[in-house]
C-alpha cells in the first residue's frame, strides 16, 4: 500500500467533506486515513485505486490540486464555491 495526500482546495466545509467521503467510500483498494478541509490522506493498493479515487473526487465536483500522485486539476468548483 502507498500513502497519498491529495490537496482538494474546494473542499472547505464539513458539507463538502461529507460529499467527498460519500463519493469515495465504496472504492475498492483505498483506506482513508484523514479527511479534513482541503486535504485527504489515504492508503491505496495500486495506481488503479489511486486513479479511481481521484476520478470519484472530480466527479463529485472538486478540483485536485498539486499532490503526491497526480498534478492534474479540473475546472470544477466544488459545492461551496460561488
């Protein structure tokens, strides 16, 4: 297992954290260590699990900032950003 830390700058409120948690809770091959405003730390089994995690967060409407696994970002704005 590999530990990854994802920066999710649009995930600021508890509502946003819950939304991300719901989006990722059923993904095989990940174990969330810490989910807090702007950041997610998790163990992933392999690259497929990491990619599934990132994709689920993006589908939930959040931007992935610079992180240890992937330096891509999307144009989404999360649920709490105007």
